[in-house]
C-alpha cells in the first residue's frame, strides 16, 4: 500500500524559513516525478515546484523562484522543500504528489487530483 506523508509545516513570521518533507512508502521516489502543490483559502491549487522522473529537471512557479528549493534524497525516499524568505501569501496547505511520468513543468500544471499519489497536506502559515 502506497502512503505519502508530508511534514514540517507550521507557523512562521514573514522572512522566516521552513523545510517541508515528503516521505513515501510503497513506492520509489526515484521512479516517479514528484511535486509540491499548495492551496490557499479561496484560491486555486498551484503547482509550486516539481521534478522530473529522472531528477534532472526542476520547475519552480514564478511566485517562489529564488526563495524555494526542492531536493530529493532517493536513499531516504524523501522529497524536501526548503522555503526561505517566506511571505504571508505563501500561507497554504502544501501537498506532495508522485506520478510515474511527466515533465517537471507538466507535473506542476496537472491537476493534483490527476496525479497517482498524494499526501494529506501540511499547513504552512506565515504571519506578517
């Protein structure tokens, strides 16, 4: 049984940092494209950062470019999202998802509901 679990969310002041983790069991992250998505109240879900299955190509949304960094540790089967210089508009529930195919850009522009595996989300709240 596949399980994807996000952790690391919390409350932080503007300008602060958080690191989200996504641990998968029952599937190999090395064999999947991966992505971080977020949904803020009243807003559409957004693909924040995605990595292709081969791990060579990363995509970042313009809203987080230069502030967020995604990395993957295949040995630990864990995906990370380092978030620096956080802003109140980054407040959202962050989801991790895995899919066996797709480009980095394509994954981030696919509906989260159409990806094979996803977690339950972790809340990130940035206070001003």
